[in-house]
C-alpha cells in the first residue's frame, strides 16, 4: 500500500508543478509518514467523485486513492523557515499505521 500511495503523491507533484519535487519517508513505529514537497503553493484538490466512476479515465483519482488508502493525509504551505531545498511550495503528507 505504501508504494502505491507514494507513487500517487510523487506523480501528482511531477504532473502538476513546473519545478523540482522531493519525497520524504519517516518510520516511527507503528506509523509510516510519506511526504512529498513540490514548488506549487496551491493546495491539492481532490476531484468530486462521479456517481458512476469511469474506469477509462487515466487521471483524476490520485488524491481520492490516497484518502481511501491511508489513515490520515493533509498538506501545508511552506514558508521561509523551511529547511528544504526551496522556500516555497507545499508539502503533501499521509500516514499509514502498521496493521496487525
């Protein structure tokens, strides 16, 4: 599950921004936190789900998948105090708890 969620977050950062992106993984038992930084300061927006999903669509379900497959997810805007390579953009994160 972690690989799928990480792939979705990185794919969103690469597809929707024009600058670099970075992924950060942090394991503090029993929680894995996956975070992706990108240079676009706009908040991520999960699309509204259609009453009848169209499996032929190739995009538009990434954040919905992240929301459904993780315990928590969110994002925050980055300011000048950050220690990441750039001081703008956003950080989108999610948490997966270890299952029994």
